[in-house]
C-alpha cells in the first residue's frame, strides 16, 4: 500500500517513514499542507497521515479541500492538539481517525490497517487460484511451500491479486508502488514481475502474470 505522510517535524517524519517502510508500506513524505494537497490530488494513495499544524496550509484545510473534490482517500490526523474540540474539528473535516502525539507505534499501525481495510476483507489473506498472499506476514504460499516476499514484490502482487483478470497499466503500478514523482525506470516493473513468475513456478501456481504489450500486466488463472 502507498501512504502519503505530511509532517513538518522532519525527525518525526523520518521515524514514521522508517516505521511504515519496515511494515511494507510505500511512503511519500511532504512537510507542509500545500504539498500534501498537491500530492493527494495527483497521486494514487491508499491513505494519508496528516499533521494539523503545518506551514503554508494546515492539515484540516488541506483535507477539507480534498473532500470537497470528492476524494475519499482514508485520512488519519496525527497531532499534538489533544483537546476534545480539536479532535471533533478534525473528524468533522473528513478524517477517519484522530491520533494524538505522543503515540504508540503499535496503535498507529493498527489504525492504519483499520482505515485501509476493505469491507470485503474477512481475513489477512488474498486467495486467487491455488495461491494465497498473507498481508500480515507478506508470505506467498501454496500447498507446495511458501516464500516471504520483499516489499516491492508484495506491493506489486497485492495489487495484481486484488484485481485478477484486469489489466493494470505499467504507469499505475509505478505510481502506486514507486510514487508518481519517482525517477525510477518503468523497466523495473518487468524485473519484479520476473521475480514473482519464478516464485509462482516454484510453488506450482495455477496462475500467471500476463504481459500486455503497451498496456500493462494482469493476473490470470491457468486452465487445468
């Protein structure tokens, strides 16, 4: 999953970013509300973590402007302002949750999992064909064994398995996993697809990642 973090205290921003990346999230970090709004309007994010008191534009104003455009990206306010009136104001502006500083890292991660959980998600595993992908352990498994995926492998396969039989463009994969302002070459997607294909073969998967020339990739089930 891809997260936008907006926090003007740079040491805290670095610490939160490391925590998220350790838990297999892809993170873009900005340090003011104006940039947060720009990134959210132009990128594809699964959630946003926003400070409230930031330069150029405060987090509440940024989120209100985003909601006015109809964007319902899950959002979490992370703020030192702990009065009940502040919490109510934050939630009324469109936030899904309001967490006060200082906070426990376990609670932050639990809240993030809660606000990004789809209504259809009944357990931690995505299953397609004879393959399962565990969102908690990042393990890809079949009856023949299992592999623990790297962060990028996991993010790529999670997106494909969540949208089986649908072509996902290389551009969207790049935006969701590497960030819309990344200078990474698009060929990196092919490299990670190759890694996953080898793991599929080792697990005896009845799935394949199909390449569509000039279009993207799709996850297809192989007929018996």
